[in-house]
């Protein structure tokens, strides 16, 4: 219970690094968040997404290349420290990944794979920071509902560019040059024709 007249102390980076390694620690708006490592459906979706995007967009195998796609990058954006499930930077903007523990350049794309314990943080506070920093696209993947929401930043506000579900093969911006098979994110085989 909050006591009137006393201001809450803002979290520091020292508070963040003191969080045990089995938790994911983030600071948003001066508040420290420590959440457990994700459950297997979340981890499966992340692994599959990395495979699907890494080949064509990072290594240019069967796709245009031109991106750095990084799993769980630590982002230092102003006073906020965020760890999206994925961050993507266009190589035209970031030609070389710095030799550092964290990125201070906002990504061009982020992906948050939603878990019941983090969904509110991912959808509200973190999206607000990403918008403030000019991240052009955000994906919200929900393994339980088997959905992908594609958000695009327009005039400082998120708009829903597309929503997909089930086993569809989709062209989801900004990676619309190569179709993404959603069934792979849910750990299923290709649907029967």
C-alpha cells in the first residue's frame, strides 16, 4: 500500500543487473519489471520466427537480406531498458553491430511474443517507448491464440496494419518480400492442401 507524501524511487540500472539470471529484467518509466523465462509455446514461436526471418532477411538466403535480426537484444532507449523478443535493424541504418552489451539505436522493427504475465507491459508501456523512439513496425505474436498482429507507426501512433491467425502463409510488413508460414510458429506441420 502506498503511503501519501512519499515518492517512489525510480529503478536504476544497478537494480536491473541485480535481478537473478533466471528472470528477464526491464526498466520502463522508472519501474523495474522482472519476469520469468517464457513457457515452451513462447520459446517455440521465438525459435521458429528466428529461423523464418534470419535466412532471407539477415543472411539473404532466399530473400533480400539487408537486416540484422537479433533475439532478445537489450535496448537502452533514453532511461528505459527493454528486452523485446526480437529486434531488427536495417543495415542501411546500422551497417555494423556494435561490440557492446546493449544497443542504443532504436530498432526498425520489434517483435513481442505475448505471455499472460507480460502482455499488458508489452502492449502498453513498451509500445509507448517504441513509438517515442520511432520504431517503424511492431509485431505482437500470441502463441495461445495463434495470432500475429502487425503494427505500423504513423505520425507517432500505432495503427494495425494487419492481423493474421491460424496456419496462414502471410506477407507481413516490413518482411513482406518473403511469405511467413504461421503454422511453423505454433509447432505444426504444413496444412494439407
